C-alpha cells in the first residue's frame, strides 16, 4: 500500500459532500457547497464502495474481482483514495 493509505483504513464521503449518479453528466459526481466534480470511469467505481463500512483492502479486492483483466488496478485505486482524501472529498473514520 502507498504511504498514508493502509488496507485497514475505512473512509466515508466527507461531511457536506454527496456522491451520486448525475444523469445530465452521464457519470457519477461529488456535490459539495462550492460546486461539483465529475468522476470518470474508475473513480466512480471506487467511490461507489466508499461507505464508512468497507476497508480500503476490501475495496481493492472487490474491484480486482470485478475487473480481473485490469493491470495495475491496485495502484489506481490507492491513487484515487490519495486524491480524494487530499481534496477532502472523503474522510478517514479509523
């Protein structure tokens, strides 16, 4: 795992943020008071699983099973967590 993001970490959507499918954008988005972020492809797949109950390691396993042919998927998932946490879209619960 990348430094700072551990298998056992559990994250949830940050307070005052909402994750949802936006039909008009034809993608998942994160809504917050200052605006909206459109999530492309894999980012939406990761964020669908961020619910305050599932650990990072479990999310990696779920997505590896869902996309068995995706090379380097673990690094992409961890990168998404690092970016989302850095932008305060998610919060660490444990």
